[in-house]
C-alpha cells in the first residue's frame, strides 16, 4: 500500500526574532567581512563632502580651542577677546548653510548605495560600486521623499511631548511664585525625565521606522508611498513596537558612543598640532566607520523584521 502523499504546509511562518545584541553582532560581523567594499562606497561621497566643509568653514576646527581659551582667560579683556573669537569661529555663514543642505541631499544618495551593498552582502552576494550607485540614482528622489515624510511624522509625533513640557514649565512658574522650593525641584526633575524619555522613545521609533522604509526603497519597491506603508506596517505589527524602539536606542547609543570620542580626539589633535586639517580628517574617517556600522545594523534589522515576522523566505519557498 502506497503511503499517502502530503503536500508540505507551513504551520507557523513566524520565527524567533533576533535580539538587539544578536543583530548588533551580525551587523559587526557583516561589516568586518565586507569592510573594504563598504568603506569604498562611503568614501566616494564622504571624502568630497568633508573636503568641501574644510574649505568652506575651516574656522570650525578652532571652536574647541576657543572654548579652552574662554575657560583659561583670567581678565575681563582676555575673556571678552576669547568669547569674540569663539563667536566668530562658530558663526554659521550662508555658504556653510548651502553646503550643509547640499550634503544632506548627497548623503541620501550615499545611503541608498550603502544599503544596496550591505543588503547584497547579507544575502551572500556581491554588488559593484557602479551597480550600487546606479541603483541609488534611481532611488534618489523616492529616498528623499521617504526621509521628508518621516521628518514630518517625527515632528507631529513630538507635539504632545512639547505640550507636556510647556505644562510643566507653567507648573514650575506657579510653584516658584508660591515659593515652594522642594516642589519646584521635584517637578523640575520629573519634567526633565519625562521630556527626555518621551523624545527618546518617539525619536527611536520614528528613526527605525525610517530605516525600514529606506531599506525597502532599495530592496523591495521604488515607490516611496509603498515603502512608507511597508515600514509602518512592520513597525506597528504586534510585538514590534517595543523592538523598534529598542533597536533605535541601540543604534543611537552606538552612534553616540562612537561620535563623542571622535570629536574629542579631533579637537585634541587640532589643539596640540595646530593643524586644522586633522580635525576634518579624524571626523571624516570616523564618520565613515560609524556610517558603515549603522547601515549594517539597519539592514540586519530590516531583514530580520521582514523574514522572521512575516515568514517571507518560507512563503517563497512553499510557493516557488
């Protein structure tokens, strides 16, 4: 008697999502394995941008040395001169504003290219520098639309936090008028905690939702509306809201943990050597390294959400 043939069925396509530590580990491993290719894609855009910044605003390298002079100034005249020097060096000129705006637009192109490279690497394939930037050019405008959309969403989502902030300020003013010192301190501490925590939660969620959309634009669809819908559907899926916030906080901490030492090293190197180019060189090189880690983590997270929550690879395997 021939055994009855049964067609394979997927009982549950949802797999165990990776933890934040696991995703970070995978991102770092991926980054190390494809380090030359990832860095090359980033340097193509980052190097010219940092060079233009150094040419347009070379005085920005003096801000930290000016700050040291302000603290070291002993007399009123010396302190005034140090303050004037710091104000002049930190002045934001119209040309510098144009450069910053142009850099934001060009970085969108770079971000699509690095997502293409990292996504291919995570899938076990390779894409060339030319292929990555050809795809990035096609996705440039949609990617900018996605970024602008999430900037607006972030601003709208932050409104309740700012309303709560102003209510706390009003309460502090009222308590101060009543000379309630202890109450002012307690309410002030609560206000700071609530404000910072609220912005951190909203910022992390919106940022990671944006990363989901940015990856979707490159790997799934060229339609910005569809990419935003995909990102929001996945970010708001059951059990995903907290993971999205945690992933955003991890990415923020990784970025800040790398950015703050870089600024410190760049400032110290410039003050000790009096070579302004070192400031921009250190920040430029460090920025490339951090961008690579951030891109790798964003791709790993986006793939984890798509595959493990939606069972995308299993569904394809059954229907192929």
